């Protein structure tokens, strides 16, 4: 079991490193990195990469495609199956369709996004990207197998083909990134409470939307998580509310694969000089968790992951220690909130007339909502403990394995 754990956390291959040994593919390799396909390739097993040399890449670059289209075109070159040179020349019935990463991303309409591999006369193997069924017709299989570059059966095979594969769907410019309406996407996919709240803070929303052009990752709490947190949210000052919302955004685009391969502290949109407002990203196998000193949240889903914007759901509201330290680190939180609630409504006198009655109406609801929350917090720390233990064992196993290898 420990070995299994180790296998799932270590990358079997690093496409960037493998291709770095072959300067004739340096352009292809460069664009695998800039389109963020490299980490996606590294986290997959049983995969085939159809590399093209620099001359073939230059004809693609000359088209000046936006980066999102370039990513689509290159993802047609990643087959989700293992094809070594031998298998290519021995395809059953002489022709096969291979699923690609383009098709797996869901950007490909209909039957578009497969690669047709056909054994041709004279021992040649031809490749073509399929088109959508509507504009079918015979494919020109003019990209042909050149040579095998690197084969690690059955994890990754890298073969060179003569031409870039493409089809109209991959080339089509993706909807302009600035058209990504982050609140609409969140509202439509289970983060409505968070999105609605964000809309009531136009300054915070502006920070999100202005970052959406250059790179933005949002971790939106699901409706269940955010609704149960609302009583506590109402109790915060206006500035704290804004910071808490901003705390759920990161000013850099992180694809899921990038998140899975990055451990460590991450600054947020709320980070401001000394006020760190950061959290820790931790990976275990395929699951990604975000930890503050107060809470550990799990990334539970992807709403959108298209450079420059990624939006993921998290199962808990991220509570920055800068806001919640005093309130929640105390060991016996249960009696405190009710006693202090009236005091907080005094702090609130600046907000519109509603709050006083709002607060008093909320106070009774607060306590029930509170107790499960504080239970959650207790669960988190024990989970954290287990993670530390597992991490320890993984290190022990790695050390043992390394010494066995040596
Ligand atoms: C293939 O991947 C598995 C799982 O990551 C790994 O354990 C194995 O060592 C890899 N095989 C080779 C030949 O690298
Ligand atoms: C893969 O290799 C490249 C180049 O050697 C290196 O910069 C990168 O950090 C590696 N990626 C991983 C996930 O190890
Ligand atoms: C691949 O394309 C060729 C040429 O258009 C066609 O004859 C063949 O049936 C296709 N193969 C598959 C599996 O669709
Ligand atoms: C997002 O869509 C909503 C309505 O669906 C609209 O009110 C809002 O202005 C849009 N935001 C942006 C940044 O376009
Ligand atoms: C409301 O805020 C006060 C002080 O800011 C805090 O002591 C109290 O626990 C809070 N109540 C809730 C329900 O979070």
C-alpha cells in the first residue's frame, strides 16, 4: 500500500526534460511549456506525444494563433494511449482512431479531436486529426511517422511526425478570455452564494475581473459551505469581508495539473504588504488541499480551466488567520459567540440601517451553525495530522527505495 502511495505521488516522466535532450524539438518543447500542456502530460500515464521538429513548428507559429488555439492544436498531438513504433506498424485492420488530450478537455465538438492513424503503402504510417462529423469527407493523412524519439513502455512514447496536425475546431479562436464572466460561471455551477456576495462588493469584484485578463485562479466555496458560513461573514467588518472574498482569488493562472505539482505558500488577491493573507497548497495523490492556520479546504471540482482563468470549487470557506485568529483558535468557542454578538453589532453601526435587526435575527442561528463549523475545524486538524504521518511514511519509503537502488 505504501508503494502504491508513492507511485501515485511521483511523476513517472517529465516531458520537458526528455525533449530537452533533442534540440530539433526545442520549439515544440517550448510551446508545451508556455501552453501549460507539459504538466498535464506529466501527470498522465500511458500516453503518446507526437512531436514535430522546429521547421514544422515554425509553419504553425507563422499563423500567429492566440495561445488558447495553440494549446488546442498541440493537445491534438497528445494521444491518450500508448503507441510505440512497433504498434504503429501493426495496427489491427490498418487503421485506428486515438483519443487525444484536445478531445479530453471537452473543447472539441462532436467527433472532432481524434487522431486517425492509418498504415499506408510502403510501410508508411499516416496521421490526421478528425473533423466534426458535419464536415466529414476523406482525411488527408499527410503527416507521417518519422521516427521514434523515446519509448518508456507503457508510460510514455514520443514519436516524431512530419507535419503539425490540425483541424478547424482546434484553430478556431476560443471565446475571448475577457468574455469570461466569472460570476456567471460560478453562479451557474454551485457557487451562487459566493458569487452573489462578491457582486455586492464591487471593489473586490473589480480586482477579480481585472486580474482575469492576465491570469487568475479562483477557489469558490460551494453553496453549502458558503451559506453555513454566512452568519460569521455578516459579523465581519466591511474591510474584513472584502479581504475574505479576495482571499479566494490568486493572481496567477494555475491549471489543475499545475496545482497538483505545486506545494507551498500561495499569495492571494488579498495579500497586501505585511498582511500576508496566504495559504498553503498541499497535494496528496490526485487531491489538492488548501490550508490556512484555521481551516483545511479540499478542491472538489473544476468550473473552468482555460488560460488565463481557472475556477475551482472548494468544500470550505477559506478563513485567513489575519481575520479569524483571535476568534477561532481559542479552545472553547461555544459559549463565546452568543455573548459577544451584541458587541459586534455595535461595531457595525456604519453599515445600512438593516444590520442591528439582522444581527439579532442571526444570533440564534449563529450558534447552531457555529457548532458544526467548530467540529469541522477539529476534523481538519486530525486530518492534517494523518497527512503529516502519511508524508512521513512516504519519505521513509522513498529513502528505503533510493538506498535499495543505490
Ligand atoms: C511507469 O510509471 C509507473 C507509475 O508511475 C512507474 O512506477 C514506473 O517506474 C514507470 N516505468 C518506467 C519504465 O519508468
Ligand atoms: C521537468 O524538467 C524541467 C527541465 O529539466 C524542470 O525545469 C522541471 O522542474 C521538471 N518538472 C518536474 C515536475 O519535475
Ligand atoms: C482514417 O482515415 C482514412 C482516410 O480518410 C479512412 O479510410 C479510415 O477509415 C479512417 N479510419 C478510421 C478508424 O476511421
Ligand atoms: C457578468 O454578467 C452579469 C449578468 O449576467 C452582468 O451583470 C455583469 O456585468 C457581467 N460582468 C462582466 C465583468 O462582464
Ligand atoms: C462576532 O465578532 C466578534 C468580535 O469581532 C466575535 O468575538 C464573535 O465570536 C463573532 N461571532 C460570530 C458568530 O462569529
